[in-house]
C-alpha cells in the first residue's frame, strides 16, 4: 500500500480529509469546533493551518500520507487516503534545519494574516488553547528511556477509504523506524480506539490524560474524556521513568 512523506500540494486535500474524519470526535469536533454544523466549510482551515506549520517544523516532525493512484483520465493522479503526524522525540534534539528557521516564521505570519480575512467561524479558540494546557499532566510518561521515541500525534483515514488497511500502514511507518532505532513507540489514543492501536502493536496502556492534577488538569476540568496513553517498548524494560510531579 503506497506511503510517502506529504508534499505541499498534499496539505489541502489532507486538511479536508481531517475535517471529515474528526467531525464526530469529542475533542477536535464538538469541543474545538462547537459551530461546525453551522459553518461546515470552515473547519478544514483549522487543519490546513496546522499542517502548514508542521510541514516546516524540523527536526522530528513528519507528515506521512497514504494514497490511491488513478490513471483513468490518461494522466497519473493520486488521491490522499490517509495522513499521520509522527514526531521523533529526542533526549538531545539535533539542530533546527535552516529551512525550518527560514520558512516556519513566514508560514506562521501567513496563517495569522489569512485568518484576519478568512476566518474559521466554527472554531472556539479558547477551547483550542486548552488542549496544550493539558500536556504538563501527562508528559512524565515521556521521561527516562522514553525521551527518545516515535510518537503518533495524529492519524486520519478518509471515510471513503476506511477498512482497507490505510490506517495500519500509517502506523507501521513509525513503528518500523522505532524498531530500527531501538526506541519506544507511543500514542495518545482517541477514546474508544484502544483496540485498533493495540492491534497495531501498542501493547501497554500506561495511563490516561486525566489521571493526574485533579481539577487543575485542564483536560479534566474542561470535561474532555480521558484519553488512553499507549506505548510499545519492543520488549525492552523502560528505564528512568518519572512519576507525575517528579523532577
């Protein structure tokens, strides 16, 4: 099943795909986009601006797509069928590339300027900001030997191409690299998708996003469902893991 790194031209169809995939999602659907049914044509803008910035974030950020080829028109064309955002976490990050240093600030400014004239009327920016506020309450799971890891940050497959193995192929892309580099593979699962991720190789649930911090935990306080944190250490006992609050 064909898989490759996304190109700039893939970002728009991938954004529209993600708007479909996450329409019914608890977090990126009703929470981040409470007015998505009123403004359904606006939601893809959220994903497009996100993908643009990820595209130029280096090192460690990878947008991977699966695609279907179509030559019925006499010209070779491809349809984006799925996309994954894989992050290579480093205990000692390598230097940022010159491409990222040059292009990322330009893309960020472009996104802000575009938003002034082409707003996403479906989004709630306060709720969107809450997502990042939850990180301190579960990031301790990426300590010790798991500081070096491949993390699946985002996965979406077009509803028109579901049940054909595209999702598993996108997961396999990161798993193969984690095995080659002898590091852990991790994911924060969408609630209810644990069975899929377990079948893909994430064999251990180490906790959820809502376990720590009590009512100070931004995700828990906002009423977001506890998202299972799943890992695969490839049979190697993890070392030096910290508990919540431990420095």
